């Protein structure tokens, strides 16, 4: 299993969002970090989708976009931060 598969099986987008400081309400909604958002318009669970700007993807896409890094760097960052071998 490669790092991408390991991360996707182990970490949800919601867990990553909360880990990196994004407040998620009990319905799994949060303020989108990818556009000027005042009310929660992004749904985060295993994947994410913003009803405001249309941003979508998996946990690696989310972290890559949030930190402005490549997919490989995002996967490695998640693996380290969530202690995935």
C-alpha cells in the first residue's frame, strides 16, 4: 500500500480540517477556507464539497489546497501528523 492509499483509508477530510484549525459543526459543515466565506458552506466528511465555490476532493486534495503544496507533500504531511506508517 502506498502513502496515498494509507492516508485516504485512515484519515477523513473532517479529521484533517479539525487538525489544521478549521472549526467543523456537528452537521459536518464549516466555513470554506478556499473563498471569502462568512457562513458554513463546505461539507466535510470522507471527502469535501463547497456549495459556494464548488471546491471538491479527498483529504489529500484538501490539505494540498489548504497549505499550497503538492499532493505528495500533502500525503506525507498527513501521514506524519496522524502517525500513519
